[in-house]
């Protein structure tokens, strides 16, 4: 298979360009499917669940605190009314009954105050947890935004390189005969399609070449393409 020196040079460069284009495509796919981004998204999902749990716990305690406060106010109002009635009654029997009820209400008030204090402590702890979980979720959301921005910048840069290489490829293809190009495309679909002899080896497959193979390649006409006996890549000189 024949190809002039300029065409051979273009063929070798085309192989390098195609390899770089494939590498860019791989880098784009890797960037888009970033494992770090996936991990942070999973962490954000978990943090959102934790936030829902923390917010629900806080709201439930807040509701319990309001109920406890309402109950305490009712008891205090009953104590106040009973004391007024106690001061107004002239019946010893009624006074004794009201005094007993006041003492019972005072005991109930103390129990309610203790219960409300405990709820307030729990509410304070729940508020701290809610704040911490909210902050953690916000930090993860911000990290996702930053990672997505960085990935987009990287992908855009890769695409710019890819477009330049594609333009270079068109120029290179125009310098190669249709016959050689067809052969190249068939090989490139499976392997590195073009190589040179480097350190007595094929640069495409890195396999060592025998002395007779190297002699045969060296004796080819200047416009004749060689072939690696190991990987069948086209050899240019």
C-alpha cells in the first residue's frame, strides 16, 4: 500500500490526533460521571432526610412546649380564682375545700413547671441539632454547586480542545488516499492503527521486531507503507 512521505507524516499525526480525541471523550465522560459529585449528592440526600427528621422533632417539641405552657396557665388561673373565692368565703367548710384544692393545684403547677423545663431543655438541644443539620446540608449543596461549576469549566475546555483537534483531523485526512484511509479506519476501530519502529519495536503494540522484519521494513520503497507482523498496524518511516 503506497502513500507519499507527506501522506505518511499526516497518517502518523492522524493516529495521534484520534488517540487524543478518544482520550478527551473519555475525560469528558469521566468528568460528567464524577464519583466525587455522586458521593456528595448521596450525602446531600442523606442530609436532607436528617434535616426532615430534625425539623419534625423540633416542631413536635415546640408543640409540646406550647401545650405545657397552656396547661400551666390554666392551672395558674384556677389557683388565682380559688384564692379569690377563698378570700371571699365565710364558710369554714368551703374554705377548707378550696384550700385543699389550691394545694393540689400548686403541686400540679410544680409538676407542670418541671415538665415544661425539661421540654425547654429538649427543645434547645433539638434547635442545636436542627441548626447543625441545616448548616451541613447547606454546605453540601454549596459543594455540589462548586463541583458542577468546576466540572462544566473542565468539560468546556476539553470540548474546545476536541473541536481544534477535529479541525486538524480534517486537514490531515485530506492528505491521505482513500485506500489508505479505509485501511486506517478499520484498524483504528480496534487498536492503534499506525506506528513507527522505535528501539527495534513497533510503537503501536510495543512488541519487539526481529532483525529480518526491520530489514524488510527498511528496504521498502519510500512511498510504501509497512506493516507490523504482530499487531498489523501500518508502519511509516
